[in-house]
């Protein structure tokens, strides 16, 4: 398959070109409970999965703002596709900071190799010569049925011998996919459970979360593009608020389009001429505009930090993390306000409003999007006190 990687247009422009097909298959994604292979092929053809693949492997090495906008646009057509495929794309940034030996294994024969993840520390490692033996059951691995490798989390001793989060990268031959993804929303993400049983993972396929965040990972500095100077966490999390915002914007646009034709069944009153309907549209649009401005501001700040030789500051890390969750909170408020006022027809299966609403609420349930957690972490940072143990 021919892959478009020439820089004659932005990634978002190329996504817009394939949106009609992605949108047309949104119901199919829900029915089969995973991203349709046609969507994966279309995104592969425009170079979406090469966004963070290094130039050495014919990748694009884009900055966060370009990828974030492309993901937001993709989510306006199918949030499930944007969620799963966006995550698989950002994982290339992680791999680019691992050992060059692993990078060659992953991309040497195919720059479009897809990588899924389940990074909560659920693995049970045992140290052996040259690496670990790994066993574990992992959940929420979006896009796993399309993936060739997986990144999984575990706790094991670090440099201080105290347990700390580690990530192992395991090939498809070493993990089993369990068909468990039955959910209210984001049905098409295929976020299945993963089982790994007594698999050997060599040392070069292991890194600590801390090393990936502070630039001491084995492969840090092996690629010159600015994006690889950024810590793991904000790049890994680029997807979440971008998808949630895109889903809420799409619901808002459907509400807006229907206002001019909607009449109340019992009275025949034109809803689009009533003050409450117009006020709801205005307030939700204000919230979504504010959310988008905040998100784009953070993307620009990430771009700027990538282009600097100075390390990311604790203030930036704390702000970017909490802003992600706050943007999702604004997106949910805006969507709920409009969905509540959309009448009985909005809940019918054939009306995409209910799918965007379900997808948005499912995306907002992700740990990273939980504003109660994010606000505690950010508040503790602002007050210069230690956050409560167990918060992420």
C-alpha cells in the first residue's frame, strides 16, 4: 500500500479528506466492537500512524499541535476510531525512546507497525538473567486486535531498589487477546483484555516511567526531531481530551443543524425560535470555544518546549495534566446541556447524537480525564504540598 508522508499538507488536512468514509463506518465500528479495517487502512495510507515514527524509519516526527488537531478532527466523525488509532499512533513516541535494538525490531521492516498498550501496573515480573519473566492480566487495550506489539505496565525495583512503574514492550506472539469489550460507549475501540503468561522480556524492552519522563531512557537522544525531547506523559495523553472535545463539537453541530427544522410533536412550536434552545446553543458553544482555546494553547506550549533545549518544568507537567481533564469536563457540560434539550428522537439508535454522547461520557470515565483526581494533583502542586498517596 502506498503511504502518503510528503509534507505538502498537515495531518489534519489529510484526515479531513477521509472523513466521509470514516463517518460512514461509525455504526459498523459499534457493531463489530473494534475499528473497521478500512479505517485503519485509510489512516495508514495518509501517514497517520507515522506521526511520531522517527525520520530514520520514514516517519513524520510531527509536533503535538499537528497531531492533536488531526485527532480532534478525526473524532468528529468517529470517536472510537480516533481514540484507538490515536493511541496506537502516540505509542511510537514511547518506542522512539527505547533501545535502538527494540526500535529496529518494531520498525525495521514496517514503519506502520501498530502498538497498543495497557500501562496500569498490573504485570507480575520476575527478574532473570538478561531481563524478566512476565505474567499478568491487563485491561482496556484499545486497538489491540490491530496491533503487532503492546506496552504493558508493572511495578518492579528501580535504581533505588524501591518499586517503581516500569513498561515492558511485548510482541503479538507473546500475548493473548480476550474478547471482553462490551461497553456503553466507545464501542468501536476494541479495548480488550490482554493476557501474558510467563513470557521472557529482554532488558532492552524495559524502561521506567520516570526515565521516559526525565530523558534518561536508553534511547533518549537517538533521534534529532524536537518532539523526542518531550516527556512521555503529555505526549501519551494527547489523545484523550482531543477525542472528547471532537465528540462534543460534533454533537453541538448536530444540535445546531436540527434547530431550524425541529418542531414539538404535541404543539407544533418551532424549537429553534425559543429562547432556551438558543441560550443552550450559545453557552455550550462558549464552553467548547474556551476548551479548544485552552487545548490549543497547551499544544503550542508543548511545541515550544520541544523546540527548546531546556527540560519540561514541573509547572508545565502539572498544568498540562490537569488541563486535559478540565477540557473534558467542559466538553461533557456542553454536550449534556444540548443533549438534555434534544428531545426523544435524540435517543434513537439511528440518531448519531446519542452515539457521540455515549462516546464522550465513556471517554470522560478514563482515569486521566477524571477531574476530581486531576484537581487534587494540581491543587497540591499549586499549594506546594504532597498530593494524597495513590493519585495519578
